[in-house]
C-alpha cells in the first residue's frame, strides 16, 4: 500500500533554478561511487587484460580474464566498495526535495532512490553513458543494467541476491511504473541482470521540473490551474462548503477521498470541481474517459500514468464520462481503473449520469454528490446571463418560454445563445441592406431554433423528425376539438407553475407529463394537429418508427422503448406515436410464453408512459383496440370526426396556397358537396389537380380537380359516382355527382 503523502497545501513551489541545481549536485555522490568502482575494476584486471588496447577491450575474452572470473565467488559484486554497507548508502533525498516527495508518495527506500539516480544520470549528462559502458565492459551498453546497479550499490553476494526484490513486479518502482526494465535486444532471452534500467519520462520531467503534461496522456487528459470563481459554481452553498472541507481535510492529512458527481452532462459538475481546486490552490487533472484511445492494450498502465501525473502535480483527479467505461465491452478497463484508484492516496472525483454502486469498489468508499438539472428559475437566470453577455435583450414572455420549454443545462444554454448569435450574423451578412453586420442580434425565432438544434442530436438516431409546417389557420376542426388542442398547449406551457410553484409535483409521484390520444379515421387531421401543437410550442416533433422499436427478441423492445423515452426527456421534444394501437394494444389472456411476454411489454409501456415527464401524442384509427389502461392515463383524448360538408368546404378553401392560380370556375361549395372525403384525401386531390393544371395550361380548373378526384377514388377501390348509404362515417365515403 502506498504511504500517504505529506501535506504540501499552501507551500510555495520550490524555485526551478534551486530544484534543478539540487538534482545536479546529487550526482556528485554517484560520481564518487563510480570513481570507487573504476578503481576496484583496475585493481582486479590481470596483466594481460591491462595490456589490451582500450579500443579492443570488451570485444573478446583473454585467458587471464576467464581465470579471474572463475576465481570470483558466485554473485560477488564486481567492484563495490568493500567497506560500504547497505545502511550506509547516501540518501539523495536529503538535499533534493523532489526525491523526498517521491519517497513519501511511493514508500521508496534509500536503495530505490539511488536506483533512480543511477537511471537518471544519462538523462542529465551523456558522459555517464560512456562510464556505464566502460564499467560493463561493453561499448554498446550505454545504459545501466540491473547487474551494474547491484554491483555499485551492494557490498557482498548475499546482499546483491537480496536486493533483487527491488526489481520484482510488486516492488514500488515497477508497480507504479517509475522504472522500466528493458530487455537486451541482442540477447534473447534476457536474464534479469542483463535488463537495462530506464526511468519513466514522467519521473524525469518531475525531477528536472519540466512543467508539462505527459505526451502519452495528451489525447484524453488536460492539466489545469483553475481560475473559476465561487459565484460561477452550480452547487448550492451547503454542498460547496461540505466538498471544500472534505477535500481540504483529505489533502492536509494525506488520506484518500473519492467523490462521485452524479448528474446529466452540462449541469456544472466540472465547473464545481474547478471551483474547489481554485479555492484550495490546487491543480486539476481532467481525464476524459470517453476519449481514451480505442483498443488500449494495457489500461492498467494508462491509469498508472494518470495517477502518477496527479501525484507529481499535486492535482485533484477528475474522471469525466465514467458511464463510457461502465459498458459491458469495457468491463476490463473499468476494473483496471478501480484497482488503480485503490492504490491512490489522494482526491479523486468521478463524474457520470448513472447511479454508482459502492459494491464494485467498497474499499474506495465513494461518496455520491447529486447534481440536479436547473429548475425553471435557475434556467431563466442562465438564459438571462448568457443573453446579457451577448448584449441581447429579449421580452420577458419569450425568456420565460425558453426557460419553460427547454430543460437545458448551463452549457446547453450557452451553446444555444452562441449558435443563435452566429445565425443572426449570417442573416445580417446575407441581407443587402444591412450595414452593421457584426452587431446583429438574434431574434426570438432564431433563439428557439438554436435551442431545438441543441436538443435533437440524441433523438434523431431513434426516430424520424417531422418539420412542422402547419399553424392554427391550416387546421379545420369543430370548436370543441380546437379548444382541446389549445388546452394541450396551455398545459404544456403551465406545467412549471402547477407542479413547482404551486407544489402539485410533490403530491404526484408520476403522471406529470402531457399525454394525449388522437383518435379518428385516416386523413382527419391527427398528424396535422400534432404539427400545429409543435409549431405553437416551438418544439421539435419526432415520429416514432415502430419498426425500429418492436423486436422479436425478448427484452429488446423494452430496451428500445427505454432509450426513446430517456432521450426524449433530455431532448425536450414531442413524441408522436402514429398507429399507436400496434404498440399500445390490449393485453390478452395468457395461453403461452408469447402472450406472457407480450403482456410484459404492454405493462412496461404503461410504466414508461406514466413516468414520462414530457409531451407525448398517440394517434390511432382504432380506439377500440387500445388497452383501457392506456386510455385511463391520457390527460386528453381528442376525437377527430369525419368532416361534414361545411368543414369540407373550409378544407378546400385552406388547402390551396395563395400563390396557386385557381380558376374562376372552381366552386368550393360544390366540391365539398360532391367529394365526400376526409381532409387528407382532399389535400391529395388538390395537389394532383395542381400537377394536371401545370401540365395543361398553368391554371387550376374544376376539370383538373375532378380528374384528380377520380384517381383518388380509384385508390380507395371505388368510383366517383358510387353511392354510399353510410356517407360521413368512413374515409371511403362517396356520393353521386
């Protein structure tokens, strides 16, 4: 276990010049050790070896050299000073503060520190390469080996054998990747004694006081000296005070502190940890787990590098996007992270959206700090701050609407305002009469469009987006149905008042969303009504594709539905389930396993509909096929009747754009009386008639519309002159011309 490092909070960093001078001065002790070794080596040479020219020494063995080797005791150090004992080794940390910090952080012995110094020397002065090559009698061995280090630091064979434990995998130097054993490329397999000693790049930079992030960590890490102000933190005062005190105590005592910031992306988790680090004068090492290189062969080694970087910089560790590592395919990486953190005595903050159980790492004793998304009042304040920063003024009603309809985080609000400002600049630049283009301010419409763009990215992969084009003027319904649609919009607008300000939300555990059922024959305006509501609320409308949801595999349908509702919750969009009876059908009597699992799916849907806190619209042609449990959970049920003659006339009048060249012979009253079809079919007839007119004479006449009507009736399997005694009840109704 790593010995907790001593407190350095508030202590100014040592001046670079002093620290670097100290590490260079520490090499003088190594020089004395090498001088003693060279003297011992000269004394041991035979006359034959001594007479060998220097340029040929080490290239071949002489007879005298072989006899000298045989005369030595097995394992005897080649040239260590005989009077030096292990306990009498010079402690290089006495005068070098950073070596002392290494010893405290990793529980290193004096012997370990001398090994570090031996490996560090060639990084600071190339003359040590020549000295090491000479002492090892091999010009190609310019780096120290395990054998050379033991020969220098050990006085007798027993000690040399015992000191091999410092090079074991569990030894501090190797376990924490401070020192690496490099096999001899010219010798395979390589014995332990023949392995070279290479100090890790992090340790070299730390000892030489090179203040920069390790290049191996740069793709997914950032080292910051935060400057965030307390007023910018999204935490409430009590939570902020508690975290500050916990981090301060942990840093001063050198004990472990593990926190888990749980909340959706953009709710201020990173800002909060920056605020804490700034307040305590600490650095912050940000680790984005989602950006870790794919296919990392050794996650344990990567996390060791991260932990070492945090120790060397006395930084708070912040692991962002923990959810990305908790997927099944990354189970090994997640376990490696927990094991690495178990050896870290410092402050660690993990961040994610999913709940974190302490059972996976009980020794870490992780405390969860919840980060709730901002409520209406907080969102309004954030919108006002972001708009004010861009010198944008918005009427109070529009500001309230943005805060109500888009449950955004601080980051999403700032992004939406920025994109709206860019859209305004582009609008100004493309307007010929515009003069002051750089000062263009976004309109409310551009702000709503930018907000919708912030929301839609997650749901677009799961559903089809409908671009709403209809307004209240386009839809022709009886007064009661129109009033119901307006009530849906009003309830969506006033939810925060009723549930939050008036406290109804505390009384209701579920059912706080707006769920409506549209029933009626095809073509009676159900989809159009959904578009009108989306236009009124200025929200995105997504049509759920049932083919992408329903699966023959057990449990897959539920997973798909969970993704739909979860993403809709964060996307601030209206969900539109067309042909809803196919998904929300009646439960049946259980006769086999298929029936049982089908009923489980329906039960799961009931649960998700009740828990949904957004706006959902279900449309069906066959209300009788809907499960009654769903019907009871609807706040609104809107019946879309087949249009009578008066409403068919209104539909004919509204279906033609004002630019369309409608002939004088077109009589909407006659068309409404003659063609007894629903609005969807009337729209098809008008469009087809326009194409006939464009091909003939560029003017829409009655003959074009009647021709189109006959084609529409053909699609229904009828003729235009068919009589239907049940006229007005189905879409396929006809009457005689």
